[in-house]
């Protein structure tokens, strides 16, 4: 039995899609456990580029099953567009994709509510994707949400939909932001048609996964976003609305913690962030711009330029503690190839004192002083290297430096977007977890 969680250790966009696609070859099922179509996992296979937003990256591996767990919020229209795109590209989805019947349904009104919230005077703008993810999770927590199982029962769905939408219209009209083009009866009819298309894929995915594990199948759990965007452990309020840390894998799929064998974190060789919020090691200079261009740091879903900065070891120590990482995957090492010196943040200082714990508030994080150590660059190409011995000695030194300050091994290194542009270190804990 091998059941492993893969998740982001920074602020998302670490390259999880490629890592899940790569490792899914060793597993039977890939299960996504939180988030919505605000998360884009990009995978390159030859000249084909796939951007998966709801469907687990493992769907790209022939014969593997993919599960969308109960912890997600699902826009059926977005899901069906994704399914159709995969089928058109020659990736079969039928009888391979399973949708949790307890996952919540996202409606156009959720997008309206999010745009209203983000644009309201006096409101701190989080910098969301405006896809309605947060308001859908709000309905879930407020116990007024519509679940996939409800969507499939026409009588139940109509009653719930009418009640929830009437409330949202009343709120929107009171605030003067009601979208007159929001044709609620037409949308209800559309969703009933969506229900019929996804019906064959819907099941009790918690039962499916636990049964598979009892039968000796191996499950890879795929997280979206990153730990620093976790609703409980991230830089609140500049976070997502779901549990993006390792604990979310259990609550979002219904698989108990006792069934989990390992946790693998994914981190860039530097760090990026999208939207608002504190960023202690942000590089607000020409070098930061150069990293953005070399790393193609633009959102897979929104196209927004990502904020770029230097590797943050205190942040990684924090996320390693929260998640219990057994091993780390470091991606985009090649983006740093041309630098002669690479700063790494090894500690935070605040008010003249070195901090031993991650500050809990945005105000505190915004006033920390990063303590940097400079590591010599290797100034030669690492692009496409697929064995550890081929790496330049100074690139190995950089990875060893990160290991020593994170307290976690680097078990895998990505040197390009393709599957084969990856190094799995022999004898690492990561290799043992996936073998």
C-alpha cells in the first residue's frame, strides 16, 4: 500500500501539475482534494500543453483513474469544457473520472458575489481569480450550499436553487450590484442539463477510495494552491477558501489519516506569489523581472504576472512543520542558471530579534527583515538534465544549502517542463515512497 500526498509548500504555482503527472505512473488513482477551477495545473507532453483546473493531472496517464473529491467546489460548465478539451486531444475520460457526490456546486451568482466583494469600497482586495470559489465555500460553511447529489435530484435541486438564488438576488439588489443579465430560470435549466452529462461519473468517492485502498491500490492525493494559501495556516486573509495543506487531503476525500504513507512538498528554486498579501523576499528589481521572464511566471488560469522573489527558508520550515514533509521536489532550477550569486533568506528579524516562529498576522509579516546569505551560482545550463551526477557542482551545493536550512531532503529536481526533464535522486525517501 502506497498512499502519498503531493502539495505546494509556498504560495501555489510551484509546478505540482508536472510532478503529479510524473509520479502518477507509479499509482493507480489520483485524487484531487480541495479548491476549484481557480487552480491551473500545467503539464507539457511533447508539444502538447494541458492546463487542468478541476480534473487531476493523473488523467493524462493511460489507464489511471482520477477522482474529484468532496472537498472541491465544482462549476459544472467549467468541468465539462475541460472534459471536452481532453477528449478532443485524444485523452479518454469516460469510466476513468469519478466526481464526489458530496462536492458543492458553483453557480454564476457566486461569481457575481465575489466581484461585488472584491470591488466594495473599504474592502481589502485579496486579488482572487473572481471565479466564485470563495462565495461557494461560504455557502457550504453556512449550510445553504447545493451539492452534486442535490443537483442530480431534480425536485430537490429546484427547491434549493430557487431558495439560494432568491437570497443572493435580494442581497445584490440591496447593494446595487445585481446583474440584470443573470437569467436565473435559464441558468437552472442549464444546470439540469449539466447534471445529466455528469451523472454517469458521480459516485460516493470516499467509499471508492477506501475500497481501493483496502484492495491494495495506491492513491496519489493532489493538492491545489499552496500551504501559505491555506485558510487556517496561510497568510490570512490573503488566502484561498479551502484547506490546501496535508490535512485537507483527508477531509477533502474521506480517506483517514491512518491510510496516508507520506507527504511530498513541491517548491520552486525561488518563490512566487499571485495577488495581494505579504511577500518578505519579493525581488522588486530588474532581477525579479528577469526571473519572471525566464520562468514564464504568468498565471495558467488568469495570465496575471506573478510576483517573484528569493527562496524563503523560514517559510519552508514552517510549511514543512505544518505538513510533515518526507521529501521535497524543487522545480525550475534552470531558471537560476545565469545568476552569479543567489540570495537565500535563512531567517527573519523583527524589532531587532530573530524570529523562531512564523508570524501570525499580515502586519507582522510585512515588517519582518529577511536575513540573506548569498550562494554562488553555477552559470551554466541545467535545462533538461535528468541525472543528479550531471548537475554542476555549484547547483548541487545550492540544493544542499536549501536542504540544510529547510530540514527536509530534496528528493527530486525539475529542470524543465517535460516529464523527462526531471531528476529523482536514488536512495531518497521520495524514491522509496513511489517505488
